[in-house]
């Protein structure tokens, strides 16, 4: 039997009957899985010229639209210039190029090769030029701060736009060395160009402010949200004075890192780069001449804990998955430069810039299965191996950690406990702590945990991914029918309906609601109300309280 979702079923009663009938009921069985826009084609005119899009999975889609200008050559490592207007009609029926990064890390359908000039965005909308004011959702892709693109089919915005009557936008932006090389301490003329990758996203927000009404969106109701590194970018935007006036709500999925890179580490990386290129600190202008591949090769070596940018360290001496390793030279990430990002957005307190911005934040129950899926021995770990590991990484704290988890999870295997600990140290602890710090501000924060277990098998084991990292991306976009980490298990469609409805209702009103889902109280440190999202959702006060208290005491 075909599975149908119409807007009334999914959203509930938040729209009028007239609005509910704007789109027909759509059978997922009848939808093409292709994310390439096709006829009938649609033309609109924006500030920079005319663009042509097409229809895709129930929505109108425009892809690869330039939102900023040339950032190659002498514009490298600088704020992007404004996009140059074009004549004729820009063909927005195919993806634009990803920005430079490690090969084979983007997954878009017919996505072109990476290009230094990849500042493009995609727009999905139910309709254009209809004078509606729909909520706008700007999605920032994951991949840490060094890889990824806005082109992945699992994060295609067509179904979200068509089902929930919102406008979805996703942008490519500079990553890694090209986006976060810090030159400001070596030459003050570069100070205003720090965090170029983040300033690209600000440029995309300005583009939305100027143009989104043409696509049926409301420039005064914009939500920025992202997963993993995308969530980290959202958190950084919350600490950027030039950004916070351009959006009105924020969402962080599995990316609630509390700190950002400091200038000293970033400058040390730059000095090491210059030495590797045989350049002096007076020759920063010559970076414009370096072949792009030379720079990307150096970045990749650093990602692998090797090469001239790194101070080698013993990764086995740091517990895995403790958040971004931005304390080490050779890495590239948003940094506290004192100007573009004046201070750490969340540490020791949440910046006052975020005081009036509602936040929806959460993580997945089993984040760490993703990070160890290529290490099958992790999933058959013995008690002896677990104990040795804990003693190696936590020394005299190992016993209390092990005993707390054993008491909370009496039937769990050593592998289950290891995954739970790695999940807490990578995403869980910071997510709860950030929600706690944010909760004292006027705007509400809503905390969730995504619990649906993906049936995607982990190779060379007898286990599955469960609610592993990134298994929520497809369901967030109602793309559970697309291949992805979310799998194809029983109940996935309903879990996806719940998750996507909560995100889109939050984007419209600042309060996440969904039909059949209990009322979701704002988070506070007294009750610690947390929405557990699954095929059936429930609100639980302070889930895993014993474990939370243990980590806070260490």
C-alpha cells in the first residue's frame, strides 16, 4: 500500500483549511527519487538577474545560484565580494560545485567537480511569486568544517518545502584551509577577513534578506539549522554580531561544541603553512599564487595527523570523539579572532547576542556507532578491553565512570557501554550543557534526543547503526525514501514525520509541535524536559540523570 502524507496529517491544525489544500496529497510511491529539477521550468528575477528552476519531488527547486563573487586568486582568504549581475537567464536546474576539500566527500546527484568559486546556494519552495510569507530554513551541511556540500540527496529540501509549506535554502561555503586560514595576527589588513567560511554564510543570509520574498519566503522569519559541523557553524553564527540580526531562530543537531579555536593555535598553523611553502610572513600576498591542490594536499595531511602543519600527537592518549580537535595546529575551524567572532559563543556562558533567539538542540542516542563503524572490533569488545581503555583515558576516574554506566545499563555489553561513553563525550554532554547555559536567557531552548534505531548494518559485525551520528539527516528532511544512514526499517516513516514536523513548526513559530506528539516544554535546569523523538515521542524529565550528574562531577 502506498504511504501518503498530506499536510494536515503531518502538521496537525496549525494551518487554515485553505492553506492545507494548496498542495495535493502526494504518494511517496509515485515520487521520483531523483533530486534533479525537471520541467515544467520556472523563471524568476532576483537582484542579480533572472534564474530558471524546475520541479523536484513535489516542490519548485533552484540549484547552484551564485550568492557571492570570486574568491580565487587575490581574493583568497578574504571576505567574498558581491556577486556580479548577469545577463540572460541563469540555469539553476543543476547543482553548483562544492568548495575545495578532500576528494569523494560530497554525494550530490550529478554534482560537478569542486571549484574554488563554489559560493552557490539551492532553494526549494512550494511556489514562487505568490506573495506568501513562508518561514525560511537555511540548512548548513555537516562534514566538520572541512568537507561536505549542500547537494546530498538526503538533505534535499523538496519534501520539507512541499509538505510543510516552508522555503528551504542550503549553501556551499568555504571550508578547511580555504575558509579558516587565519592571517590577522601576521598582517592587520587581514583582520576583518578572519573566519572567511563563516562570513560566506553571512553573505548567504544577506542574499536571503534581499531575494527570498521572490521565492515565497519571509526574510523576517529565518531559521538557521545544521547537523554536526553544520550545527557548529550555527553555534558560531550565534556569536557573530554581523550575523545575528539576519536570522531569528537557531537549530543545532549533534554539533553543540562549547568552545572554538583560539588565535594562537590558528596562527601557529599559518606559520607552519608558510614554512612548508617557503614563504615569509611578509609574503602573504603570494598565497594567491599557490596551486590550489598544493594547499588542499597540506590540509589533508593535517587531517591525517601528519605533514608539516601538525605537531604530532598520540591520538590514543585522548579519548575518542571529544569534540573538534581544534586545540591542535594543523586543523581548520571557526576561531575566536576578537572581531568577527569576538568571544567564544558558549563558554563560559552563552553570548548575550543569542539572548532573544530561540534554540532547538539535540543529539542522537548512539552517535558513536558512526565513528566506529569501520572498526568492527569495537562491537565485540570484552570487559577487560573496556576497563583497560577507561583506565588509559580517564585514569583514577575510570572506576566511577564504569560503575555509573553499569548501574544505569545493567544488561549492556561492554561495547554498548563504550558506545554510550563515546557518545556522551563527543556530543551528549555538550548538548545538555549548552541547553542548560542557554536556558537562563529570555528566548526558550528546546532539548531533544533522537532515538529511532536505523537498521543499517555495520560491516563485519552483527550489529546495526542504531541512532548513530547523521542517521537523522534524511528523516529531518522527510527523505526517508532516499538511500541513507537512516536505513529502511519499520516505523521510519513515522519517526521522520515526527522529526520533520517538529523542525518546521519550530521554524514557523519558535515552538516545536507536531500532531500526535505531546506538548514540549522549554528546557530549564529544574525539570530538564527532553523530547525523545521516535515513532512515538515522549517528554522525559532529565533522562539518564545519574549519568549526567556523574559527568558534571568530574
